C-alpha cells in the first residue's frame, strides 16, 4: 500500500496490508521521517519512496525508480531495496544490482501517476516474474477486481494507492489467488 499520510497508513494496516510505502513526492527528508515515526507502531514492513536518507534514519527499506541514485548506499547499509521496472532486462539488472524485490508496472493505466510508462499488462508482468528469483510486486491500475490476476501471473503481491478504500476486498482477492 502506497500512502502519504498516517490515517491512510493506519486504515491500510487495519485492513490487512503487510507493507506500507511512504510516498511523499518532493517532501523534505524530515517530513518523511516524521510520518515514518508516526506510523512506526504499525505491524507492517515500512518502505520509503525515493529517500535513502529517510530510510536510513528510520531503519526501513527504500524503493527507487529507474535511474534514481542511492542503490549503492542502500546496498552498503544492508536495508531492503525495491526497484521499479517495466521490462525483463530492467528486472534482471535490478536483481544483479542488489534489489531485494521488484516493483513491476504499471500493469494497467492508472490515474494515480499520470507520467507513468505505458502499461505492461499481465504478459509483461509474467515475463518479469519469470526473469528474476526475487519477489515481484505488481503496481498500476490494480484494485480488488484484478489483483488476483496479478498473483496468478506470478507476482508475490500487489501495491495500490487509490484502492485503500477497498483494502479488505483487495486482501481477500489476493489471499484467494494464493
């Protein structure tokens, strides 16, 4: 679950989310750390989007996009590292670079990220899943009506932004597919 506030993080955790990614685009590190501390009591794995300094201060994982700096620092620190990919080759490079999981997508079009790459669909997701030995998390246009398809295509999990309102139905769909 990708969140930008404590209330949404708490709703997601109560609904069964197991990983919460703090996504505060352009926010200063201090704001990310403040939010991380505010939700640090939740029984979830915490991941910070794009901010290696915040992740190091919070002692949690970090998720980076293609071309983002910080892969080497993250690897040296030994914290979990996720890298976004849209292609099989990017996934293989990410795994070789030390990623502990892959964020693959967007699977479908998504209003949450207007500048996202073209959708890769379930075939693209399946291809990425088959190309690496680390977990792949599907993202982009996912909700309770299609989450199970991502799991059946090989994803270890799904990430959502706008589907927090249906977190219980989403969790049930994923659990059923597993």
